[in-house]
């Protein structure tokens, strides 16, 4: 395929992108950018993006992703509160680093959620790519909770999750959302570097 053909395909896909996808793209991008700089306003944009994604994913037969976004709306409110008042002194929550043992526990929880989610979606629904979607869903639940608690390593989880989501959304021909997840992957790396730097320049805190 020639470069001109690729460009024409991309332009055609962008033109065919729905208003809902564009709104998700803008608000979700704002969420990650603001989260990377530790702005509590990130949660507002995350809630808006997730609410819109519930409809989009359901219409694309990504039922677990739709359910995941309902969870995002709920935990968005929780995360907003935690970032503002979650410290022991009821003040802004600081960035913390989690031990290897704790991260292995987080991974175990993710796998524990993934297996029944994947089987149920495969066996009892018309879910597209059930096991991949279930993996993304279960580990996104874990990573979102880690983000709400300002655990540094959440960004490492998001790098893997977002990279897999690029393939998932591309497969369902939601090209703008797939592009968003490419950007997410890059921003997750930038977020990790920024939070790591802040943690290193402050008094070290570990879980």
C-alpha cells in the first residue's frame, strides 16, 4: 500500500468518527495530561470521558469495557476525594511507591478478576475478543485504584494496558480511540517519569 493510500484511509476514518468518539478523545486526553501533573481536575474529565465511553463500548459489543467505564465513573469520584483529602492529615495525598511484594499482590488480584471475567464473556455473550477485553478490564480496575491512591507504579500498569487497548479498539474499527490509546501509552511513560522525579525529590514514601 502506498503512503497516499494510507493517508486516504486515515482521513476517511477520521471523517467517519462520531461526535461521541471525539468527545471521549478530548476529555480522556485531558484526564491523562492532568493526572500526569497531579491536578485533581483530572478526575472531572475522567468521569465525563468514562460516562461517554459506556455508550460507545456497549454499541461496539465491548460489554466488559462498558462495565469498566461505569466503574471508572464511580472511582472517579472516589479518586477526586482521595487526592484532595486522602492523607492521614486529611490534606492532599502524596505520591508513594509500592514494594515488589505489594505489586505481586496487585498482579495476583488482576489475574483473579481476569479469569472469571474472560470465561463469562466468552461463554455467555457476543463480546468481541473476550479474553483480551477481560484482561484489560481487570487490570484497569487494579490500576485505577492505584491511581486513586497515587501509587507510582500505576503508570507501569497503564503502559501495558494502553498498548493492548490500541489493538482492541483498532480491531473494532474505533480508530480515533485506538489513536488515543497510543497517546495514552506515551503519556503513561511520561507520567511515571514525572511522578518518579517528584518522589525522589521529596521524602521517600513506600507502601
